[in-house]
C-alpha cells in the first residue's frame, strides 16, 4: 500500500480522488479538478490580477478560459492535487 499524503495515518492502495475533512462545523472536500472547474478558476485569477500579478507572471488580465482549461488538464495528467499554473 502507498501513503496518500492527505493524512499521516492514511495508507491507500489507490490514488485519492476525494477526501472529506471536518473543521469545526465546516466540511472541506479535497478532490481532483474537473473540466467544469476551469471557468471558476479563470474567474478567481481575473479577480486576483491586481493583487498577485507582480509575483505570478501568468496572472494577467488576458488569462483565458483556454488557459484555465489547459491548467486543469495538466494538473490531472500529473496525478497531483496542485501544480502552479505556468
């Protein structure tokens, strides 16, 4: 078995696709991105341009839905839960 990386006690025979955590009265789900997440990711990037573009060169007013969809595809192909967009 392999360690999934989401919890020190968790040993999973398969990659984790979804994990539920409870934080007080709130539930948090960690899951892989889906194609439908690209529009929301693009929206967050565009809303953040003014605040973070000086540190993240890919965060520009021209960040497109195609850019976001490519990022979602690359993260899913990598098998990781997170990769910084390039």
